[in-house]
C-alpha cells in the first residue's frame, strides 16, 4: 500500500518575521510531512522557543535541521520533517555552506533538498558565484541519482526560466533572475534528466507566480515571477501525485509551493 507524502517549500524572507505573520498556523493547517524553508535569516539560538518546537497538526514535534549562514541575518535554509531522516548533509563546499544555501535529507526511498540559490544581483555582481552554486548543485544531484537515489530539489532558484514565468519578460531581460546565463543554466539542468514538476503539469500556462516585489502593489496586481520550484529526476515522475502554488498564503514576498508524492 502506497503512502502519500506532502512536501512544502517556502522562502519566508526571515523566519522570525514570518513567525509574527501566521507561520505556525500555516504549518499546523498544512500538516505537511516535510517542510523546506529558505532565507531563514537567523541562527537557531536566535529563534523564539515556539520556533524551536514546531509541531504538526497532531501536536507532534517536527525534526528540525538548519543550514546557517556565518553572516548574521542573512540567507540560510532549513528542513522540518515528521519522519527522522537517515542522514542530513550540507553541500560540502565552504563558499556555499558558509551562506547556508543547501541542506539535504535522506529518507531512504528519496532525498529532499532545501536550496536557496543566490541572487545574481544588479549588473550580475554575483553571477559567477551563482553559476558556481548552480553547477555544484547539479553535480551533487547527478551523483545522487547515479547512486540510485530519487531526488526532490525544492527551493528558491532565483531564476525565471521562460517568458511565461514572469509578468514582464521583455522589460526584465537585463535584470537578475532573468539573465541569459541563468536561464541557460536552467535549460541545461532540465536537459540532464530533471523535471520542473509544476511546469510539467502546467505546460505553456502563463500567470503562475511565486514571488512579487514589495513595490508598486505588485502582489495585489499579480505582477510576479515564478522562481520557486520542486524539481525531480525524471524516473521519479510516476510517483508525483500533484503540485500547486499557494499564492493565497501571505507573510513573505514569496508564497509557498507544494508537492504531493506517492511512495
């Protein structure tokens, strides 16, 4: 008999900030089996007690794992799970682990990764750093798949891949997140046997966004970008049940995304 597993992912733009905006209510309501968080902007010891003992709908504590940035109030990823993983790992490359950009949990039949891809910044100031991270993540997931693992790479990729993934593609061609080099990486990544799950189930459909600028009432007008993803290795596709974007959930400039799998 198969088991249904729900994997939510959300760039919270500060876990302490989103805590004051209904984060724990969302956790309880969703009751996801695994929650991937990006841009925590906090070290574990800085968290209020309620965030250190997050519970599911049955009031059972999640196992919690954090990848923290050395720089205070910056970056960071986390992963919460009902089931204790067999192991939890970072990427193993100091320039990325020092910013807490990657955390990976092995659940036996599959591996879940919470990743916060760098912003390439104005003028591509950090584009080289970002592309090094992208290539390092690709090599890591390729190695996992070659070792017989299924992978779910969840998180904020900071890349809108195609013109339908943002409201104003032409106007943003020179802007971070839509640079040719970033989009080319995404094309290359998907050509290596990986699938953008949401786009697989919603091919050619514009108007699906996961991030909105705080400026000019962009969210109210739904002028956004789709830069948050669940990507999987292609052989895992038969296990996918459904995927969705939870644009109604507030509290961050991103909204959560959800993936349901059958194991």
